[in-house]
C-alpha cells in the first residue's frame, strides 16, 4: 500500500472490532478489506515526524479502540503529518467515531486533507526532512501478498510466452531464410541448366552456319558456271562437296520432287520425303521425313538458278545430313560434363541424345514417355501439355521433376532446325551437392537454435527444480516430513468435493505435551510428535489425509461410517503413544455439507477439542461438535457483540469468595471476581464468559476493572478510618502477551494509595509451563508492591510441584479435585507437607463437608474456602464486614 498524493486526500475506514478487520469506504461503497492489526501497524510507518508516529501508534491501536468501546467515548480528533509517495507530506485531520449498534462494534475513522491550512508547517517539515537520510518504505505486512504473487505469476507467464515467441520467430525466420536460400539455389541451378542448353544450341547453330556457308558457296559457283557445265561435271562438283564435308547426300531437285544425284541407280539417303517439304521457302533447314537404320536425317535446301540437264530443270540444291554424326562431331565428352542432352521433335521422339548421366533416360525413345513414368514426379506447373505448347510456340524455358527422391532440372529451347528442340537435364549428383550444402548450413543454424532451446530448457528445468524445492518448503512440514496444513487444506477441499463418501475432520491434542517439552526440550518433543504422526499415518487409508496443524496438534480427514466405527479407529490411533503416559484428545466435526468452508469446519473441530465434557474411551478422549456445542457458540457470539456495551452500561458486578484460616477458623481473605448481569441472559459467572474475553483480548480490561473497583472501595473504606480485609485478584495467563502488564496494576494501586498487604495476586498453574521464565519476574514485582503471590489452581501434577519449589510463591492453591478424585489420604498429606517444605502456605477450595474440613485441619492446611464456610458476597458487603 503506497499512498498517492492528491489535491485533497480523503479516506474513510470502518474498523470491525468483532472480526478484527478494516474496510475502506470510497464514494459510499465498500472497498478492500484488510486485517486490522497488520493494516494499522503498516499505516503507522508513514508518519512524517516522530511525534506523528507516536500519535498514530496511540490512536491507531486495538487498545485505544477497545477503550472507546468500553468507555463509550463518542469521538476523538487529532492531526498528523504523513508521507505520500515517499516524498510528499500532507497534514491529515483524523476523526475517530464510535458507531452505536446492537449487533456489532464498529469504529469509524475519517481522514481529511487539511494541508491547505498548514502550508508554513509543511514547508518547515520538508526543509528538515531533506537534511535527513531518506526513510525506506517498510514491508506491507502481507496485505498485498496475493496481488504480488498473482503479478509475479503473470510476469513469469509473460516471460515464458515471450521466450517461446522469440524461439518460434527465430525458427520461422530461419526457415524462411533457408527456404529463400534454397529457392535461390534452385533458380541458380535452373538458370545454369538453361545456360548449358543455350551453349549447346550455339554449338549446333555454329556448325549449321558453316554448312550453310559452304553450300551457298557451291550454289554461287554452280549458278555462275552452271551454263558451261554438263551433267557429269555438275554431279562431280556435288561428289567432291560430299566427300569433303561428309554429307550423306547432295543433289539437285525440282519442284516436282525429282532429284539428280551422283548416286545414280541407288536410292538417295534421306530423300524419300523431299516432296513433303515446302519448296516455297527461300531457304531453311528441316527434318527429313524418312529414317534409315534408326538414323535421323536433316536436309538443307537452297534455291538456285535453274539448271537444265537432259530436258529437266532443277531449281534447288539439297543436302542430307546425319543428325547423329553432326552432333557427335560437335560435342565431345568434356563439353557435356555434368549434363544430359537430347534432341526431340514435336511429338517427343528422341532423335539424338547424350544420355550417359541419367540411366533411366538411356533406354527411352520418347521424352514425354520418360516424363510419364510412375517413379517420376513432374512439377504440376510444367505438365506435358504445357511443355508441348511451349515447344510448338518455339519458346524456351526450364522445368523440374523428382526421380527416385532426387530433384532434377531441365531446360528446353528450339533448334535452328525446323520442329527440333534441344533439352538439357542437370545431373542428379550436382543438385544433390547443392542440397547437401544447404543441409549442412541448415544443420548449423539448427544447432544454434537447438543450443538456444537447450539453454531455455535448462533454465526451465532449473526453475522447475527451484519450484519443486519451494513447493517442498511450502507443502512439507519441517517436523514430521508429511504434508503441512496449507497443502492439507488444498487436498482436503478436492477430496471432500468428490462426494464419494462422507468425511469427518478430526483435530488432535496431546495432553500435557507442554510440560513434557518444557522438561526434556523441544528436540525430544519433536521426536514425540513424529512418533505420534507416523503412528496415526499407519492407521489411515490411502484416501484419507493427515497433517501436523501446529505444535502437537494433528488434523485428520477420515471417512465417516458412524460413531462406533470412528471411535474404534480413534482408540487404535491412541495406541501409537501407548508406551507413554500421554493421552490423546480428539475434536470431531462430521462434514455433512460438502459446500461448507473448510476453515469453518476446522474452527468447529477446534471448539469440539476445547470441550471439557468429552467421552473417555480407554486411552483417548473424544468430543463432538453437535447441537449443544452449536448453542454454546451462538451464546458466545452473542456475548462478543455485547461485551463492550457491558462495560459502558456497568453490567459487571464484583463478588468475593471468602477464604478462612483453618487454625483460627476466621475470615482472612477473599477472591474477587466479576459476575456479568446480562440484560438478556441473566447473571453469567466467569466460567461462562471468560473464554470469550480471552479470545477477544478483553481479559486485561476486565481484570483492571475489577482491580480498580477493589482499590476504589478500599480507599473509601480506609478514608473513613476503618480496617479492611485483604482481597485477592486473579491475573489470567493472557496478560503475559502484554509487555510489563503488572505496571498497570502498580499505577492503579499508587493512584489510590492502597497498602500492599491488603492485596494479593493469583496466577494460574499453566504459566509454570508456558511462561516459566517470566513467572519469577512477576512474583518479584508483586513482592515489590508489598503484596503476596498465589499460584493456583494446582491439579495434582508432580512436575509442577518440583517447579514450585524453585519459586518464591507465598501460597499454593489447590482445586476441588484434590478432595473429589479419591486420592489416598496419605498422598494428600504428602502433597500438603511438600508445600510446607517450600515455605509456602496451602489453600484448598471446594470444601463442602465437615469431614473434609476436619481432614484438612488434621493435615495442617493453612486456608480453605467453600460452601461450608459462607456464600459468595458482593464486594461492598465484603469490605464492610469489619
């Protein structure tokens, strides 16, 4: 909680003393609720000056609030300076009001900013505070612990999400990078394949240009001298040309397809389909229409001046070339390194090919049939129809396909030969090398990402390990090694909600454990707790829970199948400490409503455990939370809401139980106590309401009220010159939670100037075990006041007698059980004799029979009280006896 500065700060708080909570009120609506003691302790730390801190400590304390409720003071107003945002000071006017209500005890605090009226003072404070070292902010006492925990979890979740997002982003960017790199490699391979195809095409085109040049030279020669040559001479020229350049055939042709060749009487190779070509073109290269011995021929026709031989006119010079010889003479093995070349026609027939690198292509006669194989997967963008259209349109391009898991690239382009196309295929190993390079690069990046993820995983595992360690600290009890109360609550809620059977919650207490731990130390005490825990754990089922709740108290969640079965199991659990003299006490609450809050159930088991009228079963005592106990709780709740009003309305009447000295058989002292005359419940004895006052922290107020009334009446009596009988005041054990509480009684005694011998103070026997280190100091303080100290009521435990012998107590008081529990007479004599050996007097209460009185006198008992002597009388009547 950090106060933020505003133009006019205004805050309203409502303090519920019954529930010890603070509610913030803003704009007439309730805000957050805080624990009262923690909230105001934190609030005090923001006092601007030392006197402001002192004021806040005084007014913002539960003691001051209780004083307002007890005295009925209407309101209290004060001003203080407070620090805002760690640097700004403001003056606040605080008004504390008591809200009258029959059903609740509410204190209203209104804080208003009045800094505009204290400008000069604020300036002085700021100047002085600047010279001081900065005041660190204190911890907020867990008020916002849940909020901080939730914020921390959100930050951890955000950090986890951001880390995962960064990893995914890195992976995505890496994948995109490698995909782009691989795509660039594919484009590079495709471009290289197309370039290789272009180079091969240029080789073929250059060779054909040489052939064309030679034939044009021959044509020009024949056209110039043709009229001077006869048929034989012309054919000789053709034969010389054929022999020199290795043509398959060379001849003259007319428009009707008749040829004149030097190969008379024989069929001209490749000339069978000359008539199928178009002679309307001026020149061109085209595919011959016939094949011999699986050879492909091409012809080159050149129009020329007509030559007449034997009455026939010839207007064209035609050359037949073998495509295989032509391409083999052009390309050597080194020229085709790393690629496969084939020449196909429009239908895909392979006319020539260099197919040593792709074995599957070697046996194919049609390229399209090769692409149609089941083992070959062609890119859908380059299906056969697309390729045929591109070849028909004389287009160039690339395509790719996968064969036996290897990606291959191809390039195609038209040749300078009509209806023929050159196709180049990249060697599979070449592409695989590129892929391997990319693979190694990807593995390198993957290793980096894997390293990053490994570091992240290591950090996550380390954090999980730390969480496991924290979980062990958070969920494991450090004494027993079992689950602690927090984890027990989590598991119990889930188990009860399953509604597989009815459960019962059991709270356990080890009677007299305090004195055992005091005598043998906490190490032996913890060993006994572990022994009890393990013994109970062995006697519960797997679907039942057990934890150490606090100190020696255990909490057990058990299946409930009836009281008889439950009590048998509890008796068995009590046997886990059978070798000791301890007795287990069980408080039981049957869970009849699974929606009931577990905290409420635990409070009910605690109330049942405190019930004095439990059922004794062998070595255990079992108490149930039932309707009678519920009525008691409702009754006590009614007392809680009206106890402050009782002080304001003077509903407490003080009575005195007279004590008599047995030797003189005369009145010697009296025990003062307060009877609550409740307007609805009637007279209430201390045992009926005192537990409520102890729980609500009002015992000190009650005891000081009794003491002050006693001192006031004694003073009145003394002022009249009369003698007074001594009176004893009981100091309850809860006073020891307040530092130097005895000083309050000293101040009251001094204010009324009461002689110390008229007062005596009684402290309970429980202090011997719980506050033994402070008990001697208390007795010394009582003796300094001139008063006597009584320790009671002793319950007959030998350990306390040993401790009492070390204390300078004046009297030891025994309860009625000394006479009613059928102790042997010799034992009682021995106990009273031991008290005399301590140089202390003995007091026995509850004497109701003449035989008991005679026995006590025979035992040299010093004082006694009971019905046999006199009834309890009002305080004023007791003082007026003398």
